[in-house]
DNA sequence: TATGAATGAGCTTTCATTCAT
DNA sequence: TATGAATGAAAGCTCATTCAT
């Protein structure tokens, strides 16, 4: 429906991933049966097995596609100097990445359990920890490390928690990003004398143009 | 082994919940079979049905037990004036609650999907949103609302993200709490002129006894 | 049909084995589906899984039951002196065992492939080789070793090859046994000088009551 | 590897048979899937269907190739007088045939079940019975008939049973052949007085009362 | 307060086979 | 002389659930 059989030729693999992404995101991996996926695509279960070796294979292939932008961001981050500017840029890019990756993150959250026994290094958790390692300074006081981490996680959870708030999505994203950058600045206030030198300047800069 | 058959008398219901909590937390609700639970308890599957009507019943019963402290905290919060102090106290108590509720929160996170179709008002998400409504001021600028929410969520995610950091757990908890209270203070800086206007009063109180 | 549900209580496991033995023997293990077995028993497939963990488990359990008499014979043989008399007795007992074990040997022959990857020591082949080691003298000339082995195998193959001969089964068995004992005697003729050197002493003892 | 794509031109049919022979011999017909065969040949399953109409067709084609030498031997035997000499020659030729036909006999043994429902006259069993009819004299006493049959079957089973014996294969074959010829001679002792009455009577006495 | 025995529905996966290209 | 893409049927197996005892 909506696409003729002819139009489907050659894109079945992609269509399987799309439908699976959607269903795994809605119901979770375990609850979603291959029958369900096949029916929605109007193909047989066996057709799925022409394109993927196992059900888990579908999961993995989706995950890898979704994780690629994140991996690229991590690679970029690792190649940069560990300055505040780098961190800010990481957070900004991450925020943008999140914007149109919401479905995947729904998918991830729903399927943590299913993916936790994949090969190490293959999970979202690994990526998140790698990311937070770029944002946090192991020498800094614990509170500042927490702020570094939080800059990252706030972007996830806030986006989620504000879903039901009726405000312009872009407004929301910017507000969240501002808070994240704020946390980052606070986390680095002490080690950046140039920024914190104003005698009574609060360790929270007013970030007038945070974006 | 570890508990004699005699010792088991009469506490089977509790033992089922304990084992289920553990397995649901590790593998997720869908992936955990009643056979597995029964085997670990060295009883038959049929025995589980003496104590619970369905598998979902086990899930619900666990959830309700775990949610009770949170519900009490919410009730308390709703009865208090909507002041910064109340919010701070909410966050402090929540932090303490989290401390020994980690297994359950693992359980919740793993099983969001499984519980999302329970009766509305029965989910963790509902509780979290209720909680964040107590911490956020709908009149305030978006950024400050984000800070309010974040005070709450930071406690979850940071605790999780710092799991692999080898530092005293209590130290970690305090550092996280401090950041959470910080966010709360910043969120309320503008609407609490009395607190933030003092020229040298940092908007981050030093919370010397934050605990 | 033929047995009421009540009468079946408690003997399902045995009935599964019986039917499986029959079908595995007729069609082979791979070709026989659990559905087929279940249908013939008028139970569901799931019922089979209450009694056996896997399909292979059914195969193994049948095999072990069938192999027991053979194992006992082997044990007996190992405890006896390695004399001609012992060997003759082994062959005689083996012949008797074969008599009412024909269905199982059909089963074995049909399912060699299916059982060849069982745990070593678990196969019929292992038993046969152990048996032939009791009948063969590694010091003897090759031809005599062949005769020793053949005494054993002749009993299998001849019984099979004469199936379509219309003669009294007991007559056939005795004829086959006689040939087997013959081979045995010939195999041991040289190493039993006392028995074979007497000018007119036949190297085939008169075993008057061979049965 | 081992054969370049060029070298493969035009011999695909043969290569399919070779691989199938090997896999059917190792795992049995039912357990071997067309996918497995195709993968090993690095072609697609569909390619198999260009060369053979069905899976069973592959089985049959292999069988027919393998059975041809046997059929020729049978034809030759049927054209000869039913003398001891003929029988001896049959056995000698059969022994030689077996020598480099071991893989096929493995194949046959593994796949008796699979082939038992082929058109009658198409099975190995049929050939074996035809062969044994040439070696056995229906008028002779049962014991002698058994000896006739055994001359044939001994060659199969002994070869198999001596696989793990570390001796020169040719030595083994000769020893087995000798025993087979021996059995044949004994089987025909009575009806061929000229052959057995010679003064230097063989070590096979006429076993007058063996029963 | 449990167990033994079973069921019906559904699961993931594999199979031999087909056919347009 | 093949391949890519698919199918219909069936396989082995697991699951939550039931019920007489």
C-alpha cells in the first residue's frame, strides 16, 4: 500500500530496517515478532531471512547505522585538543545530532536490555561513556566532573522530559543546549583562569549568547 | 542452599518477587521466563500461579512496592509550599531514596517498554513527570525550567554514568547532589530576588551540609 | 485409540519412546518430526517437551535403553578369561540378544548418522568395536583377526540378509550362530594347539547344545 | 582456491555430485541442505536447480553412477555358469571394487533410509540381495547359504571394522578376501566334492556335525 | 501450599523450490 | 549458465497458562 511492488524492488533490506526500527522502538525488541515485521511489509518471514541472518542481525544493523554519526563525532572529538572550546563544540554538535535522531534514541532506550549482550564496544552505553570521557576532566573535583557528564546527559533526559511541553521544538532544543553549555562552563571555570578571573564573577557566566 | 526449606515457609511470595526483580533487572521482563524464575527458586512454575495470577501481576506487584517511597515523597511535596526550600528538600530526599533503590531503578529502566501499557498513572514515567512538575515553574523562562528538570534527572544519569568511577560512593552521591541543588538554585535565581540580589551572594550557595 | 486417556496416565514417557523407536526405525531420525510422533500419540508437541528436553534427548534415551543389554554383555565378557570358551559364550549370548532386539538394530542402522556425533563412547559403533576387541586376538595373523571380527558381524548382516527367506526364524538363527561359532573356532585354531593338533580332532568343537 | 573459476567451466554438474557425495556421506541426505552444497561450491542454490530437477535427483544421479560398476559385475555374474570358480571371481572382483569405492559405500550406508523409498530395484539393498543370490545355493543346507552370504557381507563389515587398525590397507584387503574365499569354499564343500576331497584338505574340515 | 502433566499459541529459523532476469 | 529475491510449508522449541490432585 502506498508503494507498488515494482517500486519495492531492491529496497527491501532498507524497508525491513525502517519497519523494525519503528516497531522495536514502540514495543521493544523482544515483543516484536518477525511475523509482525513481515506482515507490515507484506512479505513472508522467510524474505526477512534472505536479507538478514537472524533477528538480532536486524537489531545490530539498525544500531550500527544509527551509531555512525555518533562515532564520527567521537572520532572528531578525539582528534581535537582537550579545550573548553572543543567540549562546547562537541555538545553543540551532539545537540544537533539528537535533533533528528530522536526515533533512534527511543529505540536505544527501549532496547538497552536487548543490546547489552552484544559484543563489547558495540553498545550505546560504550559510546556514551566514551563521550562523557571527552567532556569530563579526571583531575577536576568530583562536582565538576559531574557537571561535565551532566552536560551530556541533560540533553537526553531533558529532551525526553519536555516532550509533552507545548513549545516550539527548536526553542526547547536551544534552551536545553544553553543549560548544557552552562554546565560545561561551570565545570571548567576553575581550570580556566582567564574566564574566571573577575574577582567576584560568579562561576556561572551569564552566557548571553549561548547557542 | 543458603536458605533451608524450613526457612522458606511462608515467604515464597516475597522470594518470587526478589528473584523476579533481579532477573527482570538483568534481562528485562520479556526475556525472563517463568521457568527461569521457578528454577532459581527450586519450585515449579505452577507454584508461581498460586501466588500471582499472571506474569504481569508479578511485574506490577514489584513495581508498586518500589514506587511506594516515591509516591510518599510526591505526597509530601504536594503538601508543601512551592518554595525553593521545598524543592531543595525534595531533591535531597530523592537523592537519599535513590541510594538504596538502585536495583529497582535498574529494573525500571530495563522495563519501561513492558510497563508502558499498564494503567495510566501506574508508570514510573508518570511519577517522574509529577516529580519534575514540583521542581519546575511553568512561568519561568524555558532555560530555568530545563534546569529544574535537570536537577532531577541528573541524579539518575550521573549515578549511572559514574558507576565505573572508583571513588567513594557516598562522595559521589554528595557531589551529584551538590550539582543538582546548584541547578535548582540557578533555576530559581531570578524569581527569588531576595536570594540572588545580594551583591556577593553567589547564586550557588555553598551548601556546606548538603547531604 | 485402543487406550483410554485414563490408561495413559503416567506412561506417556514410555509411549513416546515406543512410538519414536518405531518411527525412527522406519523413516530415520531426521525424517521423523516431533509433530508426527505427537500426532500418533494424540498429544501436543509441547507434551513431548515436558518429558524430553530435546528431540535428540529422545534418541539418546532410546539408545541407552537398547544398549544396556549389550553393555551388560560387554561387562561380563571383560570379566572372563580370554579363552575360546568365553568367546563362544559371548557369541552365543549375542545371538540370543539379537533375537528380540531386531527392532532396535533396525533403529541403529537407520540412525548411524544421527548418532555419530553423540558423546564418544555413546555410539553403537563404540560398542561393536569393544565387542570385536573381545573376539579378536591382536597377536594372531590378520586373517584370523578377520575371522574373529566376522563372527560378530556375520550375525548382524546375515540376519538382515535372510529376512526375506521363508524359513523358520529359529532355524535361521541357529544356522547363523553355527557359522559364527565356526569362524571363531577357525580363528583360534592355531593358538589352541591342544585342540587342533589332535589328528582327527575337528577344530570345531561339537558344541552340542549351541543355541 | 584449488580450482580457478576458469577450470570450473562446464564441470559444475560433476562438482555438485562430488560435494553432495561427500556431504551426504558425512552427514546423511536429510541433514545435508542444498544451501550447504551451494555454499561449498560458491554458487547459489538456484544454480543447483539448473543442473538437477530436485534434491532427490542429485541423490539418484550419484547412486546410479556408483551402482554402475556393481551392476556390471552383476551382469557379468549372471552370464557365467554357477560354479565355485565364478563365485570366487565375483568375490575377488567385488573386493577390488570395494577398494576405491569406500566413499560411496559410506554414502550408501548413511543413506539407506533416504533411498529405501526410491523405485524398487533402485536401491543398494536390491543389488546386495541380487549379489548374494549369485553366491548362495537355495538347495544347500541353511548353514552353507549363510556362508555364501557371509562371504559377501564380511567384505563390507570387516573393512569397516578394521578401519582403525594400523596395518597396510592392501594387507588388510587380502586378509579379508582370503576369509571371504574361505567361507565360499566351505559353503560349496559338499556340492563340489572334487574341490574339497583333495588329500591336502584345507584347514576347513567338513564339519560333519556342526549344528 | 504446592506439583505433575499437559495445552494452544506463537516463536525463530530452515528448507526445498520457483521464476524473472 | 547462472543469480537475486522471494515463497509456502514445516521444523524444533519455548511460553504463559490451566487444572486435577
